C-alpha cells in the first residue's frame, strides 16, 4: 500500500483593501475542490492562505477611513473568513501577512540572502510628493504618456498605446494622492540579485513545475535580461522594517509569498497534531508544495519567489498552477452593468454550491479565462444537478420509504450498470488530480444520464401499482439510490454541503473507497429536497443589487489600473432578442444540411489596417489553415482570442475583400457592435470536428 502523500497547498493572498468578489472566488473554489479531493484519497493535505496586508494602498486607505492600518486589515480579515466559510472553502489556517510569524520569517530569509551576497544597495531617483512627504509608487503617479501624448495615464504604462516606461518619463506628472507636482529625489534602495539565479530558474521553469505556456511566456524575461529586483520602500510605509536599515521597509511583494510560510507556521504552532513546519519547507524536502495563482502574478511566483527560496536554502514549489481571469456574460466584470459581484451579494441571493458546480464544470488545467454566463449558469445547474443528479434520488426514495420500510433491497438489479459506474473511478480520480474538473464533471453527468435512462426504462411508478412487481420495484429503486450514491461520492469535493445532506439521507459516509461496495439491505432516511432550482429573477436581483453596491461604495484610494467603464446611453428597456430580430422564414432540412460547420482553433488574430470593424484570423480547421475576416473588432481584442476554439462555416464560397481573401465565416451571436459573442464549444472539442 502506498504511503499517503504529504501536501501543502496555497492560494494567492488576496489584498486586504476590499471585499471578495466572484473573480477572487474562482481560484479559492478551484483550490478547495482539489484539496478536498486529495483528502478523499487519504493524503495528508493542508490548505493555508492569508490576507496580503502591507503596502502603500492599505496605508492610504486606512488614513482615508480615519483608522489604523492594523484595524482596517483586521476588519477585512474577519469579513473574508465569513465569506470563505459560507462558500464552503475550508482552510486549515487563514492568517495575515501582518503577523509575528511573517515578520520573523521575512527577516530570516532576508538575512540569509544578505549573508550569501544576494543583496545589493544603491541610490536611485524617484518621484516624491512634497505635500505628503513620501515617495510615490508607479501607480500613484499620472501624467501624459511620453510616447503617444495621451493624458491621464498611469505611471508605468499607457492604456492608449500600450507603452511601458518609468514614472520619471511622464510629462506633466501629478500625484494621485495629493494632486501636487512630484519632484525627483534620491534614496538608497536594496536590491535582490535575481540575475545570479538565471541558470537555476531556466532549469526549474522547464522541469514541469509550471504550465508549458507559462514557462514559454517567462522566457521573455530572460531574452530581455533579468534585472536586480528592488525589494525596499521608504517610510512612510505599512510593512516590516528591513533589519538594520531604519526607515527602510520590505516591498510588499517580498513578504507576501513568505506569508504562505507564515500561515503554515502559525497553524503548526497552534495545532494539537504533530505537523512539522521544517519538514515542509527545508531544502531537500520530499513533501509536495503547490501554489494556485492567477496568470497576472506568475512572474512573482515563478521567478522572484523560487529564486528567494533557493538563495535562502529553502525548498521550491513542486508546481505553480496558474489560471485565467473570470469574465461575466463574455465581458470583463463591470460595476455599471452589475456584473462586478461581491461574494456577499451573491450569497444574499443564491446557493454557494451553484457557483462551485458551475466553476467546476468550466475549469481545466490551462490558463484560459472562464466566462460566467449567468443564463448558462442557471440552465446548467438546473439541468445537471436538479434535472439529472437529484432527480435520481427523488424518483426512487419515496417508494423505498413508503412501500419498503425505508430499507434498500438485498438485490442488485443491474450489475453491469453498477460496474460501469464503479469502473469510471480511476478516470475520474485522474481528472481531479490533473485539475481537469470540467472533464470530470462531463464524465459524471454522462453516468447520471445512464442512471436516468435506466429508471425511465424500468418506470417504477408504473410497476409499483402491480402487486406482482413489488420486488422489481424495490430492486429498481434501490439500484437508483446506489447509482445516486456513486455520483454523489464523485461530486463530494465539488458539493460538500449537499454531500453532507446526502450522507444524512443515506445513513452512510460518501467516499471514493465506498463506491466499490453498494448498499444492500440498508436503511435510509426520509428524502428531503437537496437543492432548489436557480430562479433567474434571483440572478437578476443579484445583478441589480451589485449596481446598488457601486453607488453605496466610496471610491478606494488605490488605483492599480484605470477601469474604462462605459456609460449607459439609455434608460429604455431593451427589446427581447426575438422581438428585435424575428425568426427567419422556414427552410427545408436539406437546405440546412448543405452548411458545413466545423470546430476551428484561432491560431492568430490581428487588426486590419484601414478597416474599422474587421479582424483578420488564421484558423486551424483540423490540418488545414483558413484565412477569415470577421467584423467583430468592437467586441474583442485580438490577443484575447488566440488559442480559443470557435465555430466556422467552412464551405462558404470564398469572398475577395479589399484586404485579402476571406475563406469562411466565424459564427457569433448578438445584435452587433460591442454586443457580439463568438460561439465557443466545450472542452474536448477538436479542430476539424463537424458541428451536428
């Protein structure tokens, strides 16, 4: 028998200056499902996290609120712990980077790096706010872009032309904090000598420790040449003072990842069980360490962090699992549209396990963005969980309780079908292990379809009326309950609260091990409704309340990135799709059959010079490349489409355009302009497959 694995898992530390929203929750739900799965396999698995509590934005926001930074981050932490618990996200420990453990570990790592010669000091020139008497981080300076002349651009990059630059290069710079014109001022800073770790990092990146696409992306840093990393900030600053350097503080991104270690240390020190901190973090450890993070912070976790650990003679992560962003209804979350939804606003209206299931049904091991389409969300939950899974139990449990004293039959009515459900276990285990949750869900729902088909064919509601068929009815309903039990065992990491209710109903503990042994001659309890249908009026009310939250919320001091929010142009209720665009005249099936639609992978997408609406695509349709021009420029940025799958009409006669030959048509839905959505198939579809 293989010994249980020892696993430590973390999610990115949420910044402690605001409430959790659905974009945050996708990561924590993904991680929680994986951790619950590992524990279900009998592994020794710990999940820790913490608030990222340091930095200028938190210091300034606390000043704005008239409280201390310590009080502000404590209040945020209390709110988050409640939100996480209500979404059934179960940490071994949720801590804060503003802790004694983090202070001690940050000092230890810094001292080790310094003693080994990896810390350098030199004077640099920075913009300084003469009114606030403080140096300004890049994002606290705005001005005119030095490349294109666009006004009101951030201190490190231009939203208009995409250029990156130093804040000192901005024209007419202004302090975001006071509005004063900043001045240049010299200050001594401390630097981590990242270039010394280049050979190690190149080897580590291609060792399988991060996804291949992320490793390839990080190669750009080596091509540009690694630079020493500025790890210090000047007072005033909310953070930890650097040892033996009065007035100098650790940059937030130095002590933030050390917060993983600090949270685990806090857990080890206060737990009754003998969990050894050093066993998980010392160099040469044979335990496993996994970080779940967003793709936007891959640089810190896959360059700076492993280099710091290497230099401090500590272990490096086993894997860093990056994921994409969350969009809502095909677009970035929008406060004006009510799709920037806070965790608590969601919980005020909807069951948290709806969201856990929907995210699981869309998540995979890649880094593509996940779209929370609210209509699809309600339909999928209602169809899969209510219409398929819960339906099995509700159709069978009543007969067992009323006709057969609440006891399951001694017989297994269809051994082959039960064995098929049990035989799926290795594949489902493999998919959960590889974080291919969407594929696992599809396998489970395919089994649910078989179970419902079996019950439909046996029709116990008919046989129960025949006194001569009572044993058959008993056997069929008992079989249905056993199939339901297997499905819920597979779904337990995704739906822990519902699984707990099912365990009470079945008088049994759901586990992957229990799948192999069916319940026979076993007493069950009265069946109670396990989940209600998603009602769209509740979804719509949640969206409306999110708009209200926007009005009620004071603007934050922090300005990490300027959000371009479109203003509503009308108060009129939009027409329904069919009202605005009536169904066309009927056609014969033979007419439709002439249209050849195929799955295509977007190999490249680019703007067309001189065209207001067109994007130019190169599409892989399964061994053949097609060039297509599509008028969706207003709805999509080309870089967001590369790598996606879509649906294309491939037998449309090529059309010669001013910009080149268009060899097909990409299918999209919507009234036009910015309101267009290309069709995207589920995971598993391959380029060249025919759309039936």
